[in-house]
């Protein structure tokens, strides 16, 4: 699966193996999605220096100009991708509800899936707990 960010950069999810990531499907019309953006920004700023990545995936029905405007207004530092054809949503099992998030370990395993408002404390705990195990989420620490 390849995603194109708002900056025109192509991200291939298989190319990101070796790094843990959170993929968050969202929409500008989703109040819960917009409410969790500051929490995702905080998580990103805390863990990105250790190799953690967040990719926000805007739903196919979301107008790109609204996604761009919200991304700039909220100063989102992590990549935002447009899923214009809905291929990413299909690749993750036909996502239709937002927000829907997937925590993926460095080895590519989905270790947590949440639909609805993200439990950011649980995600942080999973990331940090997994990092302390013998098969770390952050493989180069």
C-alpha cells in the first residue's frame, strides 16, 4: 500500500517496517478525530525521536482542501495522507468509521486496533511496554 502525503511524498507502508507506527484514519467532519489531534501531536513529539511514526489518513470522502486547511491550522507535524480512492481504507479491512487506528510494531504486526476516540494512554503504554521487551518496538535501542 502506498500513500501520498499532503506534501506529495509517497509513503509505502512496507518500506516503513523496522519502525513502529500508528496509522490513524480520520476525517475533518469527525469531531472525535479533530479532538484527538492535539494528543496525537503530543505522542508524536514524545516518541518520534525514537523512531515512532504516525500517519494520518484522511478518508476518501473528505475534501482535500479541508484536509489541507485543518492540517495547517492545527500545525500537524506528522504525515497526513489523502486516501482519495479509498485503497488504504480497503487495505485495512474496509474502514468506514472514524477515527480508526492501528498500532503496528516494527516487525509489521498489528498489535492494537481501536475504533472510536483513541485511548492515547493505552497506546503510549503499549509502545513503551513493548519497547522494554526482548523484541522491542524500537529495534535500534
